[in-house]
C-alpha cells in the first residue's frame, strides 16, 4: 500500500511521512519485508539522486529543505537495509555504491567558492 501511495503522490512532504513509515517498519521487522525493498528501491533512487538535490539547491528554500529532508529519510532507510540485510539486497549493492559516490560530493551547506 505504501508503495502505491509513493507512486501516486506528488506531495514531497507526504512522501517524507511515507518513507518515515517504511523506516519504522524496516527497523522493526525488515527481514519479513525484504521483498518490499525491491519495490521501494526506485523511489529511494529518485529522491537521493544527485541531480534532483542539486536542482533543489537552486530553488526556493522550502523546496531545498524538503528535498534534503526526503533524501535524509531515504538514506536512513537504505542504511537500515544495508546494515541488517546485506544478503537480501546484495543484487543492488553496485547501484547503491554508485549513488552514494555521487552524493559524497553533494553537501548542501558547503560553499564551493
């Protein structure tokens, strides 16, 4: 149901709530829900994409804050799955590493000038 809502919703604040729900579920019983990871992984990738975060940094302060908040929620969810269920997500590790390497250079509060 949450994955359907993520697909339908265009409201980033609502999606933050959904990711926080998924994080709570993963923290408590992710082993029983590893098939959910494959369904939510595309959404995680969408909201932690370097391009999206960089674009939001050039937008309004509210959009910037929302984009960073949802990225943080996604990264926390990703962390839980990586720490607790390495085997179950092993097919996605290369994708995860590539995304994280891009994010290493993204720091919204660092002044590059």
